C-alpha cells in the first residue's frame, strides 16, 4: 500500500497588513529593489537559489545570477541592485538581544554550511491535539522572551502568543518530508535557518522581530521550524557521540530578506529563537507515536539495568540507526 507523505515546502510570497510602528531616518529607501521586487513564489525561488548556490564568504552572484534573473524576468539593469541587496543580507548581524553576536552569514565558510538539507521521518499516530499544545507552549515562550527584549516599546507592539488553530483532529500518519534551506555550525553549535522573501512593508521598520514573530504565527511558520528543528535534533543525536541539546543545539533563524541591512540596530529582518531540550524531546516522543515511545522507554530501562549490572561476556556493541 502507498504511504502518505506530508511535505514542508517553500512558502509562497504572502503580503501582510499587520500594523507595526514605523520609524523615520532609515538608510534604506522605499524604492530599493528589496521593496519593489515583485511579490510571489517566483521571487522567493530566485532569492533562495542565489543563496543556495553561493559561498557566503566569497559570493560570485553573477556566475548563476544572470541566468536566474533572466528566467525570473528581471531586467538586466536591475541585477546589480539585486546583488547589492544580497551582499547586504550577508553582512547583516545575526545577533539579537537574546543571543548577542556579531556573526553574519558572510562569516560562514562553505564548510560550515549545509544547503537544502532533505529529511524524512515517520509519523506514528501523532495526534494534532498534542502537537498543537507543544506549539502553543512554544509560542508563549517566544512571546515572553520578545516582551523582555522589547519591553520599553508601546503596548501595540508587544508580542502575543496567538491561539493555534484546530487544523486536524485525527492522528498524523505516513512520512514527513521536507528541505531545510540552511543548516550551519558556529562555535560548536548547530543552527537551522530559513529564508523568507515575504513582503511586510516598504520600510525596514516593518521587519522588527515582533512583527516577524506575528507573521510566523499567522502562517504557521513556527510549526514549520519546529519540524525542521526536530529533523536536525534527530540527525545530531546520531552524528555526535556525546550530543546534548544544551551544548550542541543553537536554535533557529528565520531570515526575512527584505528587512535585512547591515545598518539595522533593532534586529530588523532577523528572527531568532532557541529551542529547549524539553520541546525537542516532546516533539521526538510525539512523532514516535505512543507504541514506539513505550517500546523505546522499555528499551532504555533495560539498557539502564544492563549498565548497572555490567555487560555479559557475550554482549556485542553497536550503533542504533534511529
């Protein structure tokens, strides 16, 4: 019998009319290509492809950019502006008040990055009601962190945890399949990153972290990145002998390209959140399903008892491909 596959896909460009305060005195003019590039899935594909194909530390945009721009329908006279925008994206600091850092994408060598990482994992009677609960608890955590970071701003800007819609009532079955735009490592930690070309307004002030969080919630991008984080978490558990999320799992970046600029001072264009081990474990258990989770718990107890009593002379060591 065929196995149903649930896929995460690149988002189609979605505009938003959410109201967030706009400040004056910005170095980015409203007529720059970042704001005037046509909206739609094709624009997202153009930007994704250019970032996928280039070494951030030494980009050669024109090697593939000219052909991609023609395919997209961009006038040749605007390609230089496109490349300048992408240079600005790479030079934008990724640090936030939650995670201070001068790191930029341009600091990452090719060897530190993995592009378009494909993943599959099974869903075994995974209940939407439980996933909904995990997601809402995460939303409350993110809202609390953003409120601490931006507590001095007006009440209209304060982040909220939106209720999660009741999309599915039955258990999720089959395979989860997707591609992660970017995985990178920095100072011993591993991060998920996703590019968003979504248009939120014609000013970088429309791309503050609280506005990005609101957009993530509205379009369930936060559910998307939790699935990506689970995929990376499971990979790291197999790849690193002494893996622990607290030591090795850095978090997730959602990069809203239209708002990213090196001169930004309020984190515009950059959404970051850490993902705690409790959330990762809850997701892992949920997608294992009730029967598999119980079997795994029994196996762990047996393993613990075995460790306490010592291995038998006939024991064989090996690795489990989970």
